[in-house]
C-alpha cells in the first residue's frame, strides 16, 4: 500500500528519530538524555540489517494508512465536485422531505410534547413556534409543526451547506474510527471494500488525469495555431508584420535578394519568444553552417528536390527526416521553401515556367501546413535581377495559381549607388538597402548543396 522500500521506510524513521532528538525538552517531559537514548533505540529497531522486520512493516503500514487517508479525502472532493446543479437541488429536496417527515420531525415533536412527566426541551429560537402550537387545537399541531419546519428549511441559505459536507464526512469517519474494533472485521473490510475501492479509484483517477492532459494539450495546440507569425518585415502596405497560418506568403524575384529577405524573416521569427517560441523548417537550396540554430531544422536541396511530385511525397520526407527532430523543438510553426519551382520540378513540361511548377508545389505544401497548423513562406527565384522576369506577375495565367491561393509579392532590385542595392518588397511595402558585395557574392548557383 506504499511504494517505499524497507530501506526508504527505515531512512524516514531515522529522520523522524533525529527530529525527536533535536526537539526542545519541555518541562515535565522526557529529559534530553532519554530522548537521545530513545532515538538510538528507534534507529536500531527500524534498521533493515540489524533491526526487526516487524517494526519496518508497522511503520510502512502507518505510512500507507496516512497516504490512503489522503487518497480518500481527494476522492471525496472529486465526488462532491462532480455533483451537478440539478443533482444538488434534487438531493436538497429529498433531504428536506426526510427532515420534515422522518426522524427529525419525531425528535422535535417529542421534545415539544414529551410523554409522561418529562419537561419540554425548547431551544431559544423555537420559543415562538412553541407558543403558536400551544394556542392551537391538538389535532392541528402536528400539521402546523411540519409546515413550519418545511418553511424553515426552504428559507435557509443552502448554497453554503455543500462547503461543510466534506468536513462533516471526515468528522463522522474520525468518530467511527475512534470506536473499538475487531481486527478480523477490519481485515475483511480491507479485503472486501478497501482494496476493490482503491483499484477502481486509481483507475478512474488515471483516466481523469489522462483526459485533463488531453484537454490541456488540445487547448495549447489551439492557441498555437491561432498565434500569427512575427516576420519583422512588412509584407502588406495596409497590414502589419504578422503572418497568419492559413494563406501562404510567396516572394518572387532575383534569387539573392529574395533569400536575403527570407533570411531576415527567419532570424526575426527565431528570436521571438512571445506569445511562444517558434520552430522553423527550411527547405534550403544552399546551406550555411553559421545559420544553425536549435529551433531551425534544415534540409539541403538534394533531400527535398521534387518533394511534391505526389500527394504524399512531402509527408513521407517529413516523417523520415524531420519528425524525430521535432520531438525536441516542438511542433512546426513555419515551413520555408527557398525554391518552390525546385520542389515541384516534375510538374508540367520540362523547362516549363517556374511559376507553374511553383504553383503546384505551394498547393501540396499548403495542404500539409494546414494539417500541421503551420504558416508557409515560399519563393520563386530567378537568375536575373532585371524587372522583366516579373512581368505578368499580376495578370499572366502561369501566375494565376499563386495569385489566387497565396499572398504573392514581387521583390524588385535597383542600384541606388555604387555600394548598395535597394530591395523593395511588394507595392512599396518595405525597402531595404543592402550592400552589393553581399548579394553579388550570393549570386545564382545551380549547384544543389546538401
């Protein structure tokens, strides 16, 4: 009935003995020497090697009895807490009926009108009722008393009664336990009542705790899915810098410029910690060791190339390469794809427009992100920084799927001076001055680095 080993029980007993030795000696109590000797004897009696097993068993049973009492109190609180408003109302109605028609009525009647020469026993608050009854015909008194009792209980403030029920239960149990008992009867009660009750209660409590944990997890996941992603970059001229998890954001333009902006977004997301920490998975065509962070999981291009060829391709890749890593970081909040056209490479004709391949890839990735409660950030990248590569982004049919299902934003590049490029996101949503040397060094490469 206790999960402590005999060694642990003995250690606890020794600790208690030490407390007894260190306790101040009160006048009339045992002397300090007697305490010291008694403490030494206790340690010997419960010592597992030199002591007697019976003492360890007694102490273990006492510990178990205290633990079982706490278990009983907890179960009592749960049972009372599970009573519904209707159940409480029905119980009160039934209790009042018992009190006005059963033993309480008989008891009060006998106090008011005892048989023989015994004097009536009237409490102070009952005096007015006794006077009213005395003035009545004897045949009507019982009916009048019953009516008065019903009125008394119905006018009582009964909400507070439930707060003292638990204490009344415990007092009744304590009183009953103080009476003499038969050990054989106790053992049968333990075997026939206590052990079956404990088995049932432990099982029920386990189920309740599992259900509470499940609800907590579901509530936490609901809040996580509702939290937008802080990008730190303004992608909409009207809105702010928060990205919802339902509609993907796709950037299109010169490869180094698009990836530089995505780098800024990813860095800001990973640095955020309110209202939560965020986990980012990045399908990166060119990986750099300095970009490693605990909540950034990355795959090189060879791993995810054409990962949307079928409806289940990316899910299989995710399960094989990423799922185990998420057990340490938490659920995926953002999926970033550096090159949607590469992810949808086999879609359409060989050498077809990047925008069509990207449209197919975002559709597959978007469906997966919806299931995972994650935002999707994608890119359609070009080798040239010339604005001509983005002509038709607003009306040509090859861009239609991206225009319809994503927030499609062009990234344009201008040389503002000899040392800087000016990158503009969308329709003047936000501009950045970036050193030319930095972006030119990251110029287009068609080598896929794992």
